[in-house]
C-alpha cells in the first residue's frame, strides 16, 4: 500500500531523454503543490539532427544538472537541509541521460543524509495529473503518449499501472516528429504540427486507419509515417513550402486528426470492460490541442472524469517525478542502485 505522508518537501529530478529538469514539490494532505520547476531544453542541440542524439544528450545533461538542481532550490526559496526526500527517474530512458541526475541525486542523498527514491518514468507521467486532479476517481484508464511511449494502462491507484494495450511500432510522438521532419518544420515536431493544424483553413484527405489481421487491440503509427512520405513524394513542393503554406497546414490538420482519433478510439469499450471512472492523458503528446479537445468530448460521452496535466507538466519534468516519489517508500541503500534503460513497471 502507498504511504500518503501529510507534508514533505521533495526534490524531483528527471533526465531520461533530452530534458534536464528539477522541481521542488510540497506534498500536502490535499495533494502535491508545485514550489518550483526548472527545465533546460536541448532542442537547439538535437534540432539539426531531427531527433535526439543520445551521446550529445548525455554530455549536455552533465553540463546542465548542477544549475538545474540549484535553480529549483533557489526558486523554491529553500536549501538542501530543508528537503525531506529526493526522487529521481530510475528508467526507462537513454542510459547516458538517466545517469546524469541519477548519479547526482545519489551523491546528494549520501552527503546530506536525505531519504532517496528511484521512480519509474511512467509513474511520473501519471502523477503529473495529481497537481490538478488530486481527488481523481479510480480505476482510471491512463493513456501515456510521448516520443517514446504510446501505452494505455489501467490504474487502480496512483502507484500501479497495468498495461492494456500499446503501439506495435512507433510512438505517436515519433509520428509527429518524423512527419514534421519530412515537411522541414523543425524539431520537436508536435508543437509545430499542432500550430499549423490550428490555423489550417481545411484538412487534407484523411489518413486510413491501420487494420490488424490478428484482431488484437493495439495501435500502429509507422504506416502513417509512410503515408506522409508518399504524399510528400507525390507533391515535392510540400517539403520546402513551410509552416505558412495552406497545403502543409491542411496536411498537419489531417495528421493530427488521425492521431487523436486513433488514440481515443479504444477508450469507451475499455472503460466499460474495466469499470473505469476516469481517463488520464499524459506525456508530451498530451499537449496536443486537438487531442485535448477530443478527449473532453469522449470523456463526456462515456461518463468519465478527465484529467490532463497543464502542458508544462505533460512533457518530461522533475515535478512529476517528485509527485510520484512522494508516494513511494524511500530506498534504504541508494548507493547500490543503478539506472535502468529498460526498467519494467513494478520492478
Ligand atoms: O514526454 P516527452 O516530453 O518526452 C518523451 O518521453 O518522449 O514527449 C515529447 C514528445 C515529442 O515527440 C513531441 O513532438 C511531442 O511530445 N509533443 C507534441 C506536442 N508537444 C510535444 N505532440 C503533439 N502536439 C503537441 N502540442
Ligand atoms: Zn516522458
């Protein structure tokens, strides 16, 4: 059973991919309260490559980690001695990236004698929702969508996730990023596709949803990538036209519409099957304006309470790790723990 402590100050650290982030969170009887949040993006470094370069990300995290931690403490107006706990992402993620905050957190915990806990990244994304919906009714369907994950879970509380279905190939965020790359719209692709879709006067031809012969519930986004590629090959002008072009905007709108519709399609049936009372959507793709609007409609129709964190808490951040870490038992021997690129839930 999770232990819900009445009041503690937690420093949360996250560096599983290309964001180096720290936050101070006060855990109260009414839920977590955000005291500070600092995040250093590496978009300028990875942008020219159209995706995250693991070696560059790891090196950059090493340069960023000290200032990010100090910044979060200063913004919260506290020192290390005020902390009751340090929570850090243990995995999954890029191991070189994970190790930056993981090693720093162990050193701090050892030097200052602060209780320490390692957190599964996806439990973090779920707990990002606690800031705005601490009283969320369970069981909850939890849709976690980012550059690396497109997974739907059933949660019976804030610390347990049971997998219901996941993508067979690419993550939804990857489809946004790769499509944006083919259209030369920059990296990360999600925000710019979203912006283009919002100003589109009309949508391009719709994308055909994938069919699965084995009948198993899942998603697939690699075909969508190929479909965008074919459209650009048929109309090469699109690759250079840019975000102001009406045809590019229309394509972005169809792409975003397809991804949002496909993601939400299994929700009503699974909610019924599992007696879910709420729907949580988190991860970077949960920033998407169309997905947020469509989710509201689906939740209302299905009678589910809806919880989507504010956009800055949807993408990777230290606050969600602090919020999850506040509910877990600290580890008695942090020094022998290691980051795990393939960390399984419940491990
Ligand atoms: O959770 P996150 O920050 O990092 C991972 O764990 O991957 O998610 C990053 C992903 C990227 O693929 C990015 O393009 C996508 O989230 N993203 C969006 C939006 N904002 C970020 N996708 C769609 N619409 C957005 N507004
Ligand atoms: Zn993430």
